[in-house]
């Protein structure tokens, strides 16, 4: 029996969207081999989530090879050995504690890692970075997430924010939908990349007033989903042109 035959239409749609997220992260160069992870809730099943297998590169993710697990780490659908413990540790606590979170993404991009190692963190110095004005959490490195990470500490540090810079590690974003978690990750990484370039010039940063930063941030918040849903259909059309196998 195929995976599709074993799940509801709503779960299959969520699988396709999560696979699309993985392919898009690969397309935009936001992955590191099989060491990053993405997940989403199974619609109508609050204690079940879908997460990518760490046996596949993101360019290989399909709706069928995504794992279904419960929030205690038990694999419901898929090979048990393909579950990354780091993915379980980092994602499970967020889903348990925050009903607003329906998708999580974690990456180790070079710009993200560079910013995570800077004491200043993310600086609100661009229009794009105003998206994250007073909305980025920070988490101290505790060692390999597979062995030493404490999901409760991640949750405490995350608070009600939608983006986290994990010091000396990487980036984490959450959203109400896969499109939002992806969009925030794309934009956060882009902000890190631009900031690293600006700091590398050695020139004094031109500052924007706190009032304008806050005003711009609130405008983005009022739009909702930070533009994720608006651009999502276009991303799917791109994937369909390039390689529609993510749907299988």
C-alpha cells in the first residue's frame, strides 16, 4: 500500500507542501546536506507532525518519503531509523506549547551561521530586517542538538517570536503555515547575508529611527503571513516547471 493510500487528503496535501518547502530551500541554497529539518502539523491531528527524513537530501524530498511522527517521537509512518533526533528535540516542544505554530524550519546557512556567531545578532538596518524588528529570539549554544539540546530551553527562549538565531549554530523559524515558515527563513537568511556584507565594508552603518523601524514592522505584521501565502503559488509553479516529483 502506498503512503498516499494510508493518509487522508488533508495529510497528503500537507506532505506535498512540506516537500515543496524542502525543494525550495534547496533551490535557494538554504540547506546543508541532510543536516537541516522542516516539519508541519498533520491537519486535524494536533499530536502528529510530518518531518523530513534525514536520509534524503532536500532535493530528493517527496511527499511519500516524509515521516509522520507523534510529539513523543514515535514514528507512525516511515522507517524509524530515518528520524533525526535533533529534529524531534527542536520541533516537538514548539508544537506542544504553541497552538499557533503549524510549521517549523531550521537551517545552517553560511550567512545565518556567521550572524549567529556575532555578538550583535541581527541588526535592524534594512527594510527587510525591519520584518524582524524586536521579533527575533536568541538561544545559547548547548552542544549538538541530537545529544545536548533542551527543547524546554528552546521554547523558553523562543517565547512568542517567529524567528530565532541560535548562537554559534543557525536559524530557526516558525509559522502558521509552511509558506510562512519558509518565507521567514528565506527573508531572515537574506537579511543575515546583507548584514554580513554591510559590516564587511567597515563603513559606518546609516541608522533609521526606532519609530520608522517599528512602523514598518507593524505594517508587515498587519499584512499577515509576512507575504508567505501571496508568493507561495508562484513558488509551486516554479517547482512544477523544474521538477514536479516532489508531489509523489
